[in-house]
C-alpha cells in the first residue's frame, strides 16, 4: 500500500468514526428506551403452545424485537415463532453474515432491590433482568444495522440480526432455524466477553436422584436455574429445634412439626463459579453434621456433598484441565422433590481432557448406590483457530477501537456460537469490569450493565460488520 493510499484510508477511518460517534449520540436515549421495552417483558421460558413454542414470554419478546427492528426500517421475518431476524439486503443471494442474540432470560431468583422487569439507570449503569444477557446487546445489533441502512452502505453480503428466544435452556430455536434455513457464512453472538471467544468448553448436565426415603427430610428446595449457583436453599425436617446448633450462613425456623433449615449463599453463573457460595451445599452439610437423615438419606446427602465439595469436580473425581480451556467446572443448580425423591441438577463445563461418557462413569463410581445419575447429556467442546479471516477481523476491530492489544480467549460459557459452522462470541462484557455495589452479575440479582461499554460495543459491531463484508467467504 502506498503512502497516499494509507493517508486516504486514515481519512476514511476518521470520517467513519465521526459518523458512528454522531449516530450513537443522536440515538442514545432511544437505544435505552428500546432496551427498557424489552426488559419489561418477562421472557422466562414458559408452557409451550402452537403459537409460542417456548412460552408466552419469549414469544412476546421476539415480537417486540421484530417490532423495534421494523420501526428502524429493517426488513423482518418471524420464522414460525421459533426465532426471527431483521435483515439488510446484499448483492450475494447465496451467502449472508449474521449476528445472533437472545431475548429469553433466566428466572428472576431472589435478592433484587427493585422490580427486575422495570429497567433503572443509576450512575451510568442499566439495572434489570436481561440488560447484560442478552437484551441490551440485542438492541445494539439492531442499531448497527440501522446505521448501515441510514448511511446507504452497499453490502456485498446480506446481514441478519437474528433474534433467539430459547438460549437459556435448550437452544431449540437455533436447532429449528438450522434445520429449515441456510446457515450464515459467519456469525457472531454478543453474549459473552470481549475481545473474541473462539472456543467454548463442553457442556455436561445431569440429575442426581435419591431413592424414596420416607425419612426426616420432608422438603428440599433451592435454585432457580440449572446453570446458576443458588444463593438460597431450604430443607424441612422433622426434629426439635432446641436440639440444633447454629452454623455460619444457616438460619433455623420452626415450621409445623419440624424445622425449616435455610442456607444463604452467593449466586453466579455456572461457567464462572469462582467466588460463589452454593446454598444447597450449605444445607447438605448442615443436615449431615447434625444427623438429620435416615440411612438412605445420608447415603444420598453424601453423594451431594461430593458434588458440592469443589467447583473443580474433585469430590466426584472428574477434575481435569487442558491448555486451551483450563480447568473443568461443575455446580449444583437446582434441588427439588419429585414423586417422593430428591432431585439435584448439575451443570459442568469441561475441557478437551475428558468427555461426557467418561464423566458419567466417574460420577457413578463416586456416588455409589447413594444416588442414581439420570438425564445425563453432553455437548462437545468447540474451537476455531484464531488466525482465520473472520476472527482476525473481529479482534483487529476491537483493538483498533479500544487501543488494546488483546488476543482471543476460550471460556466455559455456552453460547449460540457452538451451533453454527463458523461462529464466535464477541463481547460486550469485559472480564475486568467491576460491578457497582448496587449492581449484580448476569443470572444474578440486580443484573447490571454499563451504558458506555454497550455503546462502545455498538461502534465495534458496526466497524466489524463492514470489515467482514470485505472477506471472501
């Protein structure tokens, strides 16, 4: 490239930056209003119907997102109520680029200091269920397309901003889409952290189920999602409260002919359990320490104790680590009663040094006859080399906008990216982000996201899409 060409490119970059900055400034308030409109919809998975495969809430959020997109002048399509997209036309009729976010959310859980479905803004932070995961990013991708449309950019490849609504549970929305529609030549999902995640650990889920014990434990409940560490749990046991001793993070309440034992922990995402405290594990330990169980219940609780002993899986003998992904993680997400049995769900994110079948055998060996391992299923890890053209386009854009020199990373979280032939997760979170004391993490109470970082992500997405348009797919 000649010196003149470099100067011309620099002038073009400067002009583009100025246009994007002006666009974001002009649209900031409307962006926040649109996010608030999505947050206002309780889009936790519900009872499926013919017109709402994942329940009324996710369907309402899908409809609202497409309504917002249509209001921006974007073409929209509802794909038989399973998923949808907004699209900008391009010259190539066979290939298209895509972004994909989701508008379903995890259950509210406990500990909120405000209405989770009424977004509040405080000191530059949005607070509400879905502001970070993934309604805020969803709106950002729509505005990326809005910018390209208003600028009259001539696209080589059509671009679709896809709207998922079953990401938090089974991702059946994407499964349906890929069975009935062609896959994009490249897709990124703003549902993780910057700079670029080019690999995700495998995912293993299962249940540890007790026998019908007919013992001292009459109820056991805790957790709101399989993929979230619970911050509270409780068990109802038949015993005399005066015989029980106090313990850290445990409260005792008389109830009927027994005692309600409550554990108080610290919640967080299953893929990032460091620093969390699992309330179910607290109650399990208390029941065992105080002998509040018959023999069958004790054998089951001992199996649960092995699960909760370490988020690295050492108690179950499944701990391992590798270079690209680091160590395995595992948590117990929900505990509940089903037909007289206690059921504990588990969620593990595993590296390439193990697999689902191996983990099943190791867990069965660890729990013995105290519990049965049921509904075990796994998804293999995925990894895409960081030097492929599309990933390079994303990382280079991020570094240019932020002035950093970041490199791609792998993670334990599972996103839509693993379902597409060529895809990565791409922001908008930041690993070093410090939450304010009034804000919480995604999947936790008082879920918070910084406004300035989301707007910066919007700029990154606009430039990245322009750069991706130049690649020969």
